C-alpha cells in the first residue's frame, strides 16, 4: 500500500504541485527536499505500484534498509505528509475565501487589526459588515462584529460612548447568532428529512422530524458553557458572591484546560481580578502567580490586561520595585496594546513617585503628552504637580496646580473628563496649606479640611477611588497629619 505522502501527492493538481514544489524548496531539512523529489520521480514513471521503501531508504540515507532503522524513513514520510497537509489546509482556506466574499472581508479585517492598521480597519469595517448582512451571511457578520468589539475594547480609549458602542455591537451579534442558529437548525432538519425519506424508500421508517420545531437548548451544558455563565455572574455580583462565582468559573474551565488553555488563563485572571476588586490583595497576588505558572508550563502567551492587573495588585501591596522589574521584563508584551501600554507608563511613573524618586519619575513621563487622548494627558499632567513637591519646591508645585486649573478653564466646553479639575483644587489646597500654615495646629486644621473634601469627592465620584494620583494625595495628607500631631 502506498504511503500517506504518496497518496497526498497523487491527489494534487498540476498547479498545486507547482506551489508545493516552491514551498518544499524553502524547507530547511535536506531530507524533505530529497524525499519529495524521489516520490515525484516515482509518480512521473506512471506506475501504480508504491515506491519501494528499500530504494527510498538507500537514496535518503546512503545505506541499505533494515527493519531496525525503518523508523527513520517513516519519520521523513510523516514530515513530508505534514508539509503537504499544511499546504492543503491553506488551499482550502483560499478556496473558501474566494467563494465566500464576507469570509475574505473577515480575514482582511483580522489582518488589518492585528497589524494595528487601525485607520484602514475603521475604513473597511462598516462596508464589510453591511455587505455580510445584505448577503444574509450571519456567521461572518457575527465574526466581523466580534472584531469590532475587540477593536473597541483593546485598541480604543475607554469612554462611555465606546462602551455603548461595544454593548450595541454585542446586542447586534445576539441577533446574528439567532439567525445563524435558526439557519443551521433548518438545514439540519432538512438533512434529517432527506435521510428519513431515503430510509422509507428502503423499507426502514423512522419517526418523522417536525419541521420548524426548535427544541429548548437551555438544559445543554458543558464546563465551557458553565465557565462563561459563572464568569458573567461574577461581573454582575459584588463582595463574596463575586469571588465565589469567579472561583466556580476558574474551577469549571480547569477541568477542560487541555482543550481550552487560553480560557483557563482567563479563568485564573477572572478570579484574581475579582479578589483585587474586593481589595483582597495577597490572595489576588497568589491567583495571578498561579496564572503565570500555568502560562509558563503550557507555553501560552501572557495576556497584557492580566499582566496589568497583576502589576496593579503589586502596587496595592507597595511592591514598587517588583512592578518596575515586571515592566522591564515584559516590554514587548506591554507594547502590543496601546491602551495597556499607557497604563503601564502610568504605573512606571507612579512607582517612582511612591518611591520618592522625582528625577526618575520625570524621565519616565513619555514625550509629547499633549498629543495623547485627554484622559492620558491629564493623568500624566498630575505628575508635574507632584514632582516639584517631592523636590521640596512648594512654590513650583502651587504654580503647576494653578496652570493645570487654567487648562480646565480654557477647555471647559470640550472636556470629556472635567471632574479632574476638582482633584487639581485638592492638590492646590494641600500645597497651600503646607506653604501658609505657621504652626502645627493650623496645619492640622487645614489638612483635615482637605481630607474631608477629598472624601466627599470620592463618595460623589467612586470611579476615581483607585486613581494613582488620588491615592498618592490621600497617603501624603495622612502622613503630614500624623506628623502634625507629634
């Protein structure tokens, strides 16, 4: 019987054989090139007999075949078969893309997004999605919308408008999913009816399929489905319930980790992030480290978002040197996502701030921050208030606070994040209290007033609770208050 490699070669068209020959020419293993040439030579002799393995072995290894060394030939045949099969997969993908325009559009959008050609992605996306809907190709419409969701969540500045777009995209995809499901059910029912009709003609009768019926699928579950359901509950819940749902999600996906290693990493991340949100930092750190251990063992890529949440946990534990080391070690991963890159730039700066290293913090501020999105610019701008303070230059700190306040006044009608102006006022009040107070008692009174204002701000705007510049201000005021009481 001919080997698999021979059967695969015999199935190829003349055009495919030429493409395979070009690919084989690029192969690194000389034996692969030689074996391919030998099998092609044999097939061109128009013989139906399989190639003689003793002849193949002698041509490849320059010695006589033996049963003991037959594994060497089998291995080379296997490697050649894998090469041919890889090309066959590529040809099938190309054929399907030619026959399904929306699949080609999906592949193009995927390529643009993953190469960060974001302007080109934005330009192509609306037309590709509309064309898929017009063709009633809901499967590829859903895949295109999934890419839109990935773009909004991973490559865009997070704003309320972006989140509404992302939510609307997923709502559209629910409709696309229902259309796909009903289409597949209709095809499935038709195929069963055809089989029933044919079997009936053969004298074997089955209960007829009820056309149009759609059996309830709510009872169907797998660890994969359970993982997503528990993860969704974790996002909706808070407190211990959030952690418990996250733990169940991680446990469910762990049972099928061999099939879904990347989802298993996500399961660890959901649990760790839930612990982080509940301020259980030591437990969160252990969960993140378990995720990193799993990633290393299974050779999976480290998700940039997970790495950021791990770094944030270390920040909460005041392990600033460890965060700086983490950033240095994983620069390539961090740069993959612009949004995550900004967050790590902020962490690097504030590590130096908390370590009271103003010069290093200044050097860590990225260039041209005025060209950044508003939220990023304002985050970095707070550093210019803190750095002179750490240099014992209150006059410059107060001046920077005043200049920052003027920025908000000039742009008040265009700002997306005007609340930061209140934080600037708190910084200025803190600096002025330190500069103007003549004794410990008056300083204590002023600092307590600033503390009260800061507390009111975080109660009104809880989304700012964990902003690093606000955490630093709280910590610094608390330290000065303690010193004023001595």
